[in-house]
C-alpha cells in the first residue's frame, strides 16, 4: 500500500508539472492548456512581459487590487514603476560639467553605468554652426539614479547646463511583477514537496524521475529570480541617458512668440554676427592653412618658370632655324645671280667668236678647229674661252 500510494502521488506531481513545463524550442514556460509564460528572452524591447494568458494553478493577477490614490495621496505609492529619461545638454565648460555630474551621481547614491567621451583631437578644434562655434568634445553617459532622487538630479542638471532636448518615459510593471513573484512561490512549494518525496523514494526509477523534475523546477526558479532582480534594479534605479556637447555660444530658448519686427531685428543682428564670425573664421582658416598656401605658391611659381623657360628656349630655336633658312636663301639667290652673270658673259663671248669667224671668212682664212672647239666649250670655262677667242681673232688678223 505504501508503494502504491507513493507511485500515485509521484504520478500526480508529474502530471501537475506538465501544467507548467519548459518548452526548449520556444524558450518559454507553458501550461497544460497551451498558454505560455514569457521568459526574459521573449519579453518586449523594454524588458517587460506581453499580454499572455497565464494559468499556473495559483491566484490570478486579476485578484491583485491596484493601490488607489486617496485624496492628496501619491498615485505612484505601492506601484512598480520604471522611469527612463533622455537628455541632451550644452555647456561652455565641458570638464567642469562632466566632473560635476559624476560626483553628484555618486552623492545621490547612484552610479555611472557607461561613459563615452570624445576629446575632439583634430587639426581643427572648432567648427561653425548656426548656433555658434561648436567644439568637437562630446560625451555620452548612462546614469543610474535612485528613484527617490531622480527629480532633484534633473533639476540640478538643468541649473548647471542648457537642456536642448528632454524626453521621459514611465512604465508600470506592477502586474507583471506580481505574476512572476506568485509563480515563483508556487515553484518553491513544489520544490519542497519534491524534496520530501525524494527522501521517501525506494526505487532508482522513482529517484531519477523526481530528480529530473526537481532540476526543471530549480531552473525555472533561478530564471524567475533573475528576472525579479532585473525588475528590482530597473525600478529602484531610474536610467538617465545624457549627452553633453561643448559649445562657445549656448542655444537661446525663446520665452514667447516674437513679433514680426522682433523677428526682423533679431534676424538682422544674427546676420551681422554671422558675417563677423565668418570673417573671423576665414582669418583663422587662412592663418592655419598659410604653410600649405606658401607651398602651393612655390610649386605654381616653379611650374610657371619652367614653362616660361621652355617657351623662350623653343622661341630661340625657332629663331635660329629661321635665320639659318634666310641665310641659305640668300646664298642661293647670290648663286643664281652669279649663274646669270656667267650666262651673260658666255653669250657675249659666243657673239665675239661668231664675229671673229665671219671676219676670218671674209679675209679668206679658215678658223682653226681647236679654236672653234674651244669657243664651243667656253660655257664650261668662260675665261679660257675668252682668251682663245682673242687669240683666234689675232690669228685671223695676222
């Protein structure tokens, strides 16, 4: 009877455990009717549970009575609220503000979860913007502030910096927290019963079955405790995402809607300021880039000099070639003139030869053949031909 009773009780607990088992495929806790209890991996982006139907055999969260605010009471009293604040601020003293925020966070009992800072290490330490000259130094902080000191911390940030953007979000996770805590209590009770049955187990099969179920229950309990600790941290310590930008001129916050003439005057004055800032920025840029400008000027000057020298050298070569051509032309013309003079002299010598021959015929003497041949060959050598002609004439006369 004792063994039968132990087996029946064990079977009942196993069947009851099936109503709240872990689904390894989906990573969720499921009950027997197919409903799911979301784990930390299946929560939404803010780390909260969705609208799932829970049925774990304990008192439903609907029975939880939401605390109502009495007359003059605090609405947040007794509720599980998670607050998140996003701030973007400007400052003219970057180091002082960053140090103040870190020290003030520790004084209020909080801590710096993360810090990313950019010191603006570059050749140009400032850049022009519509709201002024902005330095490159920025910082992004994630601060965890106790919920009771969050409002005072925000006031102090506003007093020591210029807030350009602010957004705040508050999420109520009271029902999810209560459901999770109640489910953990049920699993703790089941764990105690499984331990008592494990002490009474007599067979190896019963011990293996009880230990397997006990491991599942302990895993679920540890997972829920981890989720509850995460909730507690998010509830007790509000999260502040803070971005700091160093500027030379703070962005003004308009107090009221300006009139038309105020807009015109303000715009005109801003234009004059922008012109002055533009000239100043140009002067700074000119002084900074002066070495580069000098280097570029030297390079351009060298290129111009090389080009001019090349042009002059080419012009000299062309002039020299032109003079050589003119000299050759002049020599050619002189030679042509000499040839013409020689041709004229040859023609005159031929006439004289013909005259001598005619006179010789008239005198009854025959001209000598050598002299005639010499006279005919005179164009090749004009001076000897002339002498021979004279000799021929002299012989004829003799």
